[in-house]
C-alpha cells in the first residue's frame, strides 16, 4: 500500500467528487433495455480508441437509424471527426451484434448474477472481452463489484500498491486475479468498487465519463 499522504490525497479527492460519481452511477442504473444496444456498441468501439470518439461514433450511427435500418457502419467509424481504430473489424462486429441483439437482450434479462452474465456475454458477443463486458454491465447498472480493468485502473492499482507489477497481456485468470486486487483496495479504502473506478477515471481524464 502506498504512503499515508498519497492515500489522504486520494480520499480527499473522493470526498470532493463523491456526489458527482454517485449521480453518474444512478444514471447508469436508469438505462432502459432499449438503450442496451447503444451501450454495447459503445463498449465494442472503445478498445484502442478514445472514449470520446466511441461516443461520437455511436451517436452518429444512432442518427442514421443503425438499429432499425440497413446502415453500413464502416464509413462512420473511419470518419476523421471520430476515428475508430480497426474500423473494418469493428464495423463487422457491430453488424454481428445487431443481428444477435434479441438473443443478447434475452440473456441480459434472464441471467441475474453479474459474474455469470459477464461470462455469457464474453462467450456470445464477438469482440467483447472481460473488460468490455464489464464496462457494458457497469453502464447499465448490472456489474455488482466487477471491475473494468482498463489502463487507467491498472495504472492506479500499481500506483497505490495494490499490485507490484502488471502483465503485458490479460488472460481470463490474470483479469480475475487483478479484479480481486482492485476489490481489496476498494474495501481497504472503504470506497465502493464502482465509485473507486470512476474516481480513478476522473483522476486520469479530469472528467467522470462512462
């Protein structure tokens, strides 16, 4: 664990941002099932691309009526105004998701335990790994204490002494091990895991993003 002064700074920042963080989490919990496709699209686009670009690309696709009309997503993803890396592959993934969305929504409705639902999503939605599936579940208020282990979270796990070193790649077992480290850190700080997640995000980006 890091020094007391480092932790005092972290806890002071939490005190300043706690209310805004909790408002954001309440927004996630109010997302209706009609918004699940949008959230899944966003989570498919964020790997290797900025969260802002992913959000703008999804908004552009929604304006074109992607959910209900035969829209090719590739031109939108390669648009320089919100460029998405690996846009050809991700365009294909979006079309596969669109075709599978009734099955996906059924799984989300019928599988209630967060760990089981995450495993199911990883197995059934092409392009979703453990990080992306957890991100989706958080964005619909269903992730429980599961952690979104993106680079911001991993960097802070090391920064605050929760882990000594970080793996170059994340296997399932490594992901679950680091997730437990994150949960232990949250418990030691007396900060709910979801709130610590957004606190770390805000420290890295200056904003409480999704």
